[in-house]
C-alpha cells in the first residue's frame, strides 16, 4: 500500500498502487509531469515516472517493477511539470527525453525536497 502523509511518500518495496496530488497552475493538452525519486548518497535519480498533466490532479502510478529493486532507505522526491514540452526527438515523444518547455515548474525544489521512504517487506521479493 502506497501512502502519502502530507509530503512524505511511503512505498513498501515492490508494492503497486498510486498517489494523487493537485496540479499547481493551469495545464493544457500535451503538458507532462515527471515524478522523480533521488538518492542523495549517490546523487542519482533512481526512478522517473512520466504522466500527462492535463487534469486538475496528477496521479502517479506504481507497478511492482518500479520499486522492487530499490534499496530500502530514505530518498527524496519531486515532480516537475513541463508546459509545452520540447522533446529530443519530436517524432517519438513517448520514448524521447524532454529537453525543454515553454514553462517548467518544480513542485518542491524551491523549498526542500520531501522524503520518499522505500520500506523493506517481510516477503522475499
């Protein structure tokens, strides 16, 4: 069961589910949100999820494979919304990296990034 308690995200390793948060500002068809989990020890992004940002809320879904291989520990997370995203390969937007946008907004980076805790589970996964 994935839980969001205020800004603290708790994910038991390998669990499926989602969390939903409100969109900040206005979004239009084609806008994209990227959810990221960041490892402060290795200074790397360990997970990214790309979802459409076209509604009043963002729902970030997780499948088993997203977190089953992550080390149980505390990470940081953020969401960045790209309005009018520009893709590295405009002919393959679904698989291409976003390199720019007409407006780019991070949810928490201007303040302090919230904790994402990947928790160990009793079953060997």
